[in-house]
C-alpha cells in the first residue's frame, strides 16, 4: 500500500460521520486510504451512500485458530494484555495477512480504544508509524492501555483545545486538530424558517447520558407553556415513551443522512444540552452542533468538553448543564424569531474562522503526515 490504513473499531456507523467524510475527502484529494475494521454496528445499515473507501475485515473464526499454538509476537502479547484472547488471535491473523499483502506506510486511528491497541501492536511488530485522533470518551473513560498508546503514537491529535492540558500532563506529544462538516453540503439548505414562525427545535444524539436528553425532556413542558406552538423533533436511538406522544414532540428514531438533512431543513434551532455523565464521559465538540451552524441554525448547548470553543452568544446559547430551568429559558428566548435570525446567520463564518470544517480537518491531517515524512500526503 502507498497510502494510510484506517484501523477502526466499528465501520460504518451513523454516529461517526466525521470519519466517513474524512475518508471521502482524502480519496478525492488523491490519497487512496483503505480501512481495516474490527467490526460493524447495526446502525451502519442505514447508510445510503457507498462506503467511502475499500474495507478489509479483521479475521475471525478458522482464519485465527492456527495462531493459538504459534509463539506470540510482542504486538500480540500487547493486545492480549488489553483485550480478549480471541481478539489477540484475530490481531495475529491480521498481522500475518498484512505481512503477505504488504504493510501500509502508516496507520491512522480515531479514538484511543481497541483499534488503537492494534495500531500500537503493529508498531511493535512491523515498526509502522501510527497517528491517533482522540475525541472525548477515550479520554474521559480511558482504557488501561492509554499511557502506552499516547507514548507509541507518532502524533496525537485532539479535536479540542480543552483536552490538551490533560494530554500534555500524560506526556503526550499532542496538538489540536478540529473536525468539522463539509460546509457546502449544509449552507445550501433553505434558511427561510430560521428567522420566522414558531420554534422548531431539533435534537440529534444517541441515548447516552452525556447528550442531556433527560434534561431537555424535563425542560420541554415549561417551553410549551410559554410558546405553545413550539415543536421538538428527536433523532435518537432512545425508544419513544409509551402511550400517546407528548405535546409538541416527534420521535424520529435513527435516520440516514437524507433524513437528518430533511429534519435540519425543517428546523430553525438545534439543541443538545450536553453534560458530564456520572461515569465521567462528556462530549468533545459534537458534530450535530457543527452541522446546525453550517446550516445557518442557531444552537443551544452547555459549556462542557470543547463546546465553548464553538458556541457563544453570537451563534447560540450556552446553559449550565443539567439545569432544566436554564435550558427552558434559553429555548423560550429562542422562540422569538429575531433572537434566532442573527445567531443562525453567523454560524457558517464561525466554523470557517475557527477551523471547524472538513477542509481544514483534512488539510491539517495531511500536514501532520507530511511532517512524519510521508510523501504521498
């Protein structure tokens, strides 16, 4: 191979569209990246477009059995120390297949999880350099292997400035490289509803505590008392409550990209009341907020993780986390069309000026690879 190999725990999955877009942009720019995936998620079946890069499956079953009696490599022992025995055998089979087909010049990984452990194992066995993009959950709920991963990676990249002090305190050679949407895909959406009509709020997020969905649902009745025409669409994997739908709520389930775009076009505000979960997990900079700003929609969120690097009063509202009254007050203020219009209009420029774009993300990644002596970057 003459281009990077992406090692991914799950691929594809709807919750990591930033990886899909990154791969698409790299290949469009002449970098023929490929993917080695450890597994896939069910929500990947909702993907409408072809996969953005060729995909190899990590070996399973009989392809791994012969390595149960072979002397383990250093990398295999590293994987075995942090994953299940059968995953260490899967790694060994993948290693031998890479040896036969020709190793890549570099491995790239998003999240300091199982795939990063395989990347570090490949460094130990084949001397392959690898780069790591850390996000949020991998830092706030770290695996025991994290110190070794940070030490072994040739470059560690963080999606926010907020994580850099912690990374530096761990001794990582870390720099910030923001992720972002492809602006042209979102700025073309109709912006007519933003500064007119009743509030049409949109929530996009998984059913995990850090997304703050319970806080939003608690605040919503207060919003409806002040703004009875307001509506809330929820794109989430949480099942809707039993019984008749709550007033002003529409539970859409998980949607493919066309469904998300249609919901964004109908909305005039994006709300994601982020918070720190009881287990310490929190968001970095959620893509849903970036896509909302790219589409010219103001956003409401909370100053956790790196969100304050993106959102302020110019483009939306920041509320204290886990405070339904404060969230309701912001939503009620946003029910006024004039309050939404100016903030929404400022969204795309906010993304451009602060580097929250796919173009900046890919250019920065390629610059890192060139700095590591990779001529194809």
